[in-house]
């Protein structure tokens, strides 16, 4: 069904059973800024809007500009958003540590002999997005490291695992 305009900034998105409609508040560049359901009484053409808590999703009673069902939910929501940078850093550090552990566990042969396929790394939870440093040789080979463990892509999707124990002596700023 074609979207209908309802009120200012609202558009009826989808008709569900009978008189219940879902509404999306459309902001700039057609982004959905809020979501609610509305019961329309066709007889009187009166619309009663139902809002949902941005934290827990429960129905919000009272003023139409209320975004949370309770003070507790508002506090949790703001606590979470204030901590986004902390959570992000922690998640990246955890990903780096996980990568290091995976490389360490797989690199169980004599130095420089162990080869693994990309699928094996991914299956173990390796994240190719994160590494601590890159080392390019004169020949143009690129080693990617997570701390003292790393790899060199030797052919498509195949990696030779390496370890640089001398990294352990470094403070990290050299
Ligand atoms: Zn809530």
C-alpha cells in the first residue's frame, strides 16, 4: 500500500489488522526518527497515539513528548550512550587480544612453517579489521601483527604465521 501522510512529519507506513497502524516519524533524508503504533477510530476520525520507551520498548503513558517509561530507563539509556566510547575501546582491545590468542594457538609448529586458511581464522573468530602494526619488507611483503603474533598472506586466502619475540622488549612507542 502507498504511504499516506498523517500529521506533521508522520507517515503511515503499513496498515495492520483493522484500525491499528504503525507510524514512522520521518526526519531528514528520510531517516526514521521514531516509531509508534496508532489506533485510529474511523467513526470519529480521532487518533490515539501509542509511544514506546526508547530503552525497554514498553508502552509510554502520559505526555506525547515522553521518550521513556520511567526515570530508571532514561538513566540506563543515557548511561549507555555516555559510555559508548569506553565500550568501543574495550571491544577493540578485546578483538585484538582474541586475534592474538587465535594466532598464538594456531602457530604451533616450528617458526615460519605454519600456514592457515582465511576460513579457519574466521571460524575461530578472527577479526581482520583489527591489528596493532604492519611491517613491510624491502621486497614488498606485508606482515600484519596483533602484538607479537602476525601473518603474511602468501597466496589468496592463505597465511603464513609468524612471531616476533623482540616486540615483547618494546614499550610500544618505538
Ligand atoms: Zn522503559
